[in-house]
C-alpha cells in the first residue's frame, strides 16, 4: 500500500470512530449493559478517532488544523483552567476540570479535522439523531414505570442523563437536526420516518423532564429553524405539529411547573438559581480577572453566598460559571470559541452544499445555549461536539465558496484555491 492510500484509510477509519463516538454519546451502552462498562466506549472511540487523525497528519507532514481564532480560544480556555490549579479554591477539582477540558478540546479538534465534507457532516448528525432514540426511550420507560424520578415526577435516565435538566438540553439539540432530515427533499422515506420518530420521542422526553430551561430552549431552537428554513411553509407546518402535540399530550404537571416561573420567590429550584447568580456576581467582583479556579464554584460558595442560601448550587448559567471560576479572561476566551462556532453555523446557512444542515445546527446551538443560560455544564461533551459540527459546517462552506469563486474556464479551480482541502478525504 502506498503512503497516500494508507493515510486515506486512516482518515476514513478516524471518521468511523468519530461517528461511533457521536452515537455512543447518546446510546451510552456502557451505562445499561454491564458487560460493556469496562470498555469505556466513549473514551475508546474518541481516542481512536483522535489518534488516527494525528497519525495521518504526521505521516503526510500536514499541520494540524486548529480552526483559527475559535480553536485557539478553546485551547487558551483549557490551558487557563489547568493553570488555575495554582490559585483555585480547590486545587484537586481544578486539576480534574482542566484535564477534562483538554480532553474535550481534543474532541473538538478531531471533529473539525475529520469532518471535511457535507456527506460526513450529515452522517455524524444522522448518527446523533438515530442514537438519541435510545436515550429518549430510556427516559420515557423510566417515567412510565416510575423509576428514580426526581422530585417524584421528573423523568431522567442513566449516566449524563441522570440530571433531568442536562438530559433535556442534550435532547434539545437533536430535534432541529432530526426535523431538518425530515424536511430534506430527496431523503429516503425510511430515513425520514426514523428521524421523525427520533424528533417526537426527544420532545416527549424533554416534556417528561419537566425542565423549564429545556422547554424554552426547544421553543427557541424550533422557532429559529422554522424562521430561517428556505422551505418556510413546510417548516412552519412541521413546527406547528410539534407545538400542537406538546399542547395536547404534555401532562398537567409539566404546565404547572412552568407556571411557577411567575412566582419564583416561592420556588426553591428557581431561588437556587437566583442565589447562584448572586454568588457568581460576588466572585467576579472579588476576583474579576481569573476567578476562584476551574470547577471551584461550589467549593467557594460559603464565602460568597448570602446567609439565607445554605445549600451550595452550581452556577446554573454557563457564562456566569465561567466568570466566577476563570474570571473575565476565561470568559473572553470562551466567548471567542463559542461565538466563533455559533457564528460559523449561521454563516454556513447560506451554503448550497451544507446550508440545510447548517441551519439546523445554528438552531441547535441557539437552543442549547438557551438551556445553558439556566443550567451551566462546562464539561459536557455534547457542547463541544455540537460546536465542532458548527465549525466544520463553516469550514466546508468556506472551502466550497473559494472553489466556486476562483474557478477557471473549464470548471477546474487553481491548485492554490483548495489548499485547505488537500489530502482531507473530502471525497470520502
């Protein structure tokens, strides 16, 4: 086998491993199939994908694509978290958080280096949609049998889905992706039915979580997708059907919990968020530049919380969490990363090649970040995979535009115009 063919094969296998990781993220087989637990499939598939990608790059003498300012923003953010061990309130937790962020940075960079074509982007998004069916069914089943319900009525599942709010926000990003496949003209009817089923089950699971942030995030995501989709009439019809289903089938407890927003002073959960936001504000005033250290929000709670806030909460807002733990320096780096990836998805929405999936990704990002305004999970792999997909869509769209712009008579572009594509496995 010649070196070029070997590198191409590694690239393809890296893509397969990344697709498997995206599926494992939702299906979490190691959490409910005991024999698979020791394999740590999420870690295994992510390491294989990253390893093959790096080996291929080194073998061909190609530099690792770091995704410009947003990639460097994430790298700087992760390094800052590691360095915060030296000033953190809890050094051990800061060390753990920093190492986990480095792992998530590696996942992000793997996504933007491996997903180099519209086909690959669609396949990974499709694997997420299909695997989410497992999560949704698990949540619905636990609710039906009354197993491990939070507060006696809030559904959840295993692993990272044990928190109803975390579960809901991770399923929110699935819904616009699923409906984009449903609305995609020319897709096989079997696949469109499967995606429709995935979307319906995800909405049901979100409703059963009774997550107020999840409901708001879902509404933002679907409203944005319907508004920006080119086939707007069809999009509005699909969105209306989901709203109608929500109104008809949501249990009374769902609406009752959402109505407590108006009387948040009497709601312990809502007041916990208010206290957490007050704590974040005081942390920022006390240590504005570098914060109290990565992962140390709850460990610094007693020093900054008002007297009536006896229980320590997480920040319940990803941006306030970053401000409290890593200060304004950390927030600036995180905003470069998150803003760049989000803006990339919106910019790619105009692309002829990936516009249809980029519009779904931009809606998913908006919905996910809306949920994170009420939750705040800085160590969620779903976040970095989603942003990675958004950034990959932007890169694919930009490369396609360059190729079209500099095309010469005869339909071929000069070699220099596809430099970013050289050896990328774009045709795979």
